[in-house]
C-alpha cells in the first residue's frame, strides 16, 4: 500500500496551482463577471484531453476549490464525462461544447453551458429558468425539457460526489491558510493573536478536519479510479465529511478574522459560499449518512 | 497511489491471518483492556507466542532480534490483530518506547541486556515521565538524580505509570542539575524496578480499576552505566522516546476503534430500528473511523520515506480520543436503561475513554503542537 501522490501527480499539482494562482489571485476583482478561460483548460488537457486518471482529476478539483475557480469544470469533468460517447468527449475535451448535468431537477451553470444531461441520461439543449444561488459563480437552473437524445454512458454518482469532496478540501485548505496568516500577523493587546489558544486551537481543529477530509477524498478518488466496490460508500462518506469540514473551516476562519472576516471586501465569504453550495448540492450530509447507515445496518424498517 | 497490498504485504497479511486463526482461542478474543492486560497470565503467554512467531518488534532491525520489516507490515499487524480482536503484546512500553530509545542512545551492553528480553516479554517496562507537578510540562521534572561515585542516587515521585506494578524496568527522566537552564539539567536513566527503595502504589481510577501507578524512589542507586545519552542530555533522549510513541501509534489506535465501531454496528443492528437520528450518528462514527484510517495510510507514506513520524500524528491522536469518547457514549446510550448497569462492555469503555484525551498528550497540548509546529503559529509559552 502506498497512499502518497506520485512525483508526476505532485508535478501536476504544482502546475495547476501555478496556473490558477496566476489567473485567479485573491486580489482579483471578485464582483466583475469572471472569465473561466475554458479554451485554456481544454489546451491544458483538463477537459478529458490529457486522459488523466480520476485521482489526478481529484487534484484538479481540489486546486479549483483552493483558487475558487469560477467555471463549470466540476460538472463537465466530475458529473458529465461518464455519460458521453467518444464524439461528445472529443468535443468537450476540445472546449467546443460546454456541458452540465441535471441533479435532483437542478442544473448548475445552466446559463453558461450548451448542453445538459437530464435525469434520464438524455442530452438536452441548455434552456430554462435560471435561479441565483448562495454562490454567485454557481447559479442553478430548471431545465425546460425536450425529448432529448439518449447518451451511451451512465450516471456515476460516486464520481460526482468524490469530485465535490475534493473541491471542498481545497476550499477548506484555503480558509485554514487565510486564518493562519491572519493569526500570525494581526496584533491585539500587544501580541500576535495566534498566541492566544482560544484562537490557535480553532485553527488546530480546522487542520485536523482538513487532513481527515483530504484522506477521505483521496480514498474515494482512488476507489472511483479503480472502480473499487467501495466507491459508492467512500464517495458518500467523503462528500458528507469534506463539505461539512469546509463549511466549518470557513466559519472558524471568519471568527478568527474578526470584523474584517465579516465584510464583503474580504474574500473569505466567497469561500464560505462555495462551501455552502458544495454541502447543499446533490445529497446533503445528513442524507448521505442515512444512505451509509442503510448500507451498514440494513435498510430501516419503519416501526 | 495504491491502496492495495503489494504481493509481499498480501502474503504477510494472509500468513498472519491464518496464524491468528489457529493460535488465538475464541474465548480470548475481545478483551476489554484495562486491568485484564496485567492480571491475566494469558497476556504474557500470548506475548511470548507472538514473539516466537516473529510478530514482536516487526520493524526492529534484525541485529536486535526484530524482523527488519517495513512500517507497512506493522500497520497490517495492527489491522489483523484488531480484526481478530486479539490482545496486544503486554510489553507495549518496551516495544514502542524503551526499545527504540535504547537502540538510539544505549551502549552495546544495554542493548545486549534488554532488547531481546523486551521482545519476548521476559522484561516488562514502564515509563517514569509524569510527576505530580510536571504533567504536560515534562521539562519541569523534579525527581532528583545525584551522582555519587559510579551510581546515581534517585529520590522523587512519578505518576500515571502504566505497567509499573508488574514492570521490571523503568525509563526515567530525572533532574540531575537543578541549577542548569531549563531542558539542560535532565538525565535519562534505566531503573531496575526491583531495586531497594522503589515503591509502587496503584492508582485507582474512574473505572474502579488500577491501570496506572505512582512510583516512589527513595535513595535508589542506579549504576552510571544505565544512563542513556549524556548527563544533562535527558531532554533529547526523552524526545526520541516520544517520537517513537507516535510512530505507528495511529494504526494501533485506529485498530482499537475498528473493534469499537464493529461492536457499535452490532449493538445498533440489535437495538435500533427506524430511529433515523441514531442511525445517522452510527454512520458518522463509521465515517470518522475511515477518515482516521486513511490519514494513517497517508502519514505512513511519509514515515516510510523519512523514518520520522510526521506532525499529523498529533491530529490523529486528538481525533481518535474524541471519537472514542463519542462512540462509547453512543454505544451505552443504545442499550437504553441497561446502559447504566454496572457490568457491560460499553459501561467500562465509556468511563475508560475519559482518560483518552488526557493520557499520551492532553488534547490541549496536542492542539498547541499542531498550532505551533504544523501551522507555524507563534508559541503560546
């Protein structure tokens, strides 16, 4: 057993981190309409062109959470790919056709994609009513249904959940780092506030949360990549744990930041909103735990 | 990244699995821990069996009687022992702490005298670090060691020492120079627990049992040749001990949790029907166990490469202890009114778990370690 990233995977991680940091810095103009640089992602091979394993794709999701990347990468690669045939995959990889997928009647980024995979696994043109969400970079839409065209693939729930878990880990990691940076520099009562254990212990708890979440996310990613029989359980566990960890990480970081953490001006609330979106989209943590309980204890028989 | 066993790991796992099946009687499985570890003669017998089969000191170098195996084998060992609900080797302090410290800092004579006997459970060891006024703050140790000729004369008191009442030797942190600056006046000794002047008093704890002891030293003579490291260099030696305590500890802890979560699922299958809230809490404990398990795997990678346990070990111990408290409380709660009966597994485990956030580094100290050494926050002291 060896649960460490390979040298190539670490190299990929550095490249992704570098690309996203250069294009999506913390001091970006957050309220301007974002450029998702979709064509550049296609050229980098991230839209399926490089034929990455799902463990490597999990690295991309984690980094996209860390940088708060604004485009529909999560749905295109995390949700849609398993539905598609070769021709559709090629067009997606080339950045020519932008896809999203319907989940529980809702379609992320309905306004910025061309095609949607509906609940029945059919391809539909992306049309319908747009609903803003807590995360302004991630609107949802209600699909206006046509008959649709059947797609050759299938829905891969574990893959989608593992992707959201990985992204949540990146969000949590960044919220932790922001909190640590603040605690190291901000002074009150003549000392750096990180000296006070009421502050530092919250950050230590976040660290433990993030490490545990990352372990689950990579376990789930490996199971998905290997089509392991535990993939479904692992991904449910990872999504439940990592998205809750991300929400908590942001909440603690806001608290550690004090007043500035509560302002629109500071980027923390953007991370918090991404975390809330990830926690709320698809099955929520409590529902996932109920699903896991069914697997562990047998399906509940009502009294 | 590969979570499957290598061919060698799989072979080792299969062999160990079969060995446990044929050597561990069914009525010796599922020990609850605590006093049973010392009181029952089977503990030593079983430890000797483990040794004879080559399972004691798996990661110790071959020259010291170990198997020279990679750390992943030690991890597999803990996993399979948990699966079989097998009692642990009774010499945990010797195997995990005293032995590696002797290997790092001991003379050839000390290695010759002790290492093989630690493996075979002929010698039981205990740890004399904590004192009534030096708990988390080890550098404040006040147990005096005065050099007189070729012996140190030791006077003082240690506390929270597991195994002391059955131990043959103690690894002891003493103050040899009260005038030296902090960290520089400590000396690390090996003390014969059968020597004149050593008195052990068991400490009855919250469970009613006595796993820990106080040790009183009155003019105990310790040969200079029993010193590990330099006089005044005890702090560095003590850090070696604590580092090794952390090594694959995460796997040992998770193995114990694995047994606990397994029992929780059993109890829940018997007792919980449609109570969604309880089912969800059970699932949450299963998830946390997996999170700890795979965090162990991740830190094992670092440990295999560097030989030094990473600081994430502190986070694992922290979360393990909190989970064990939650889990055992839930197990007891599932029993309904029977949970307050004074005879059950959950009753005992729940009370015992209150020590988990105090022993081997309090949660407060562990959070400080994470904050300062991992996150780089300014020191709080």
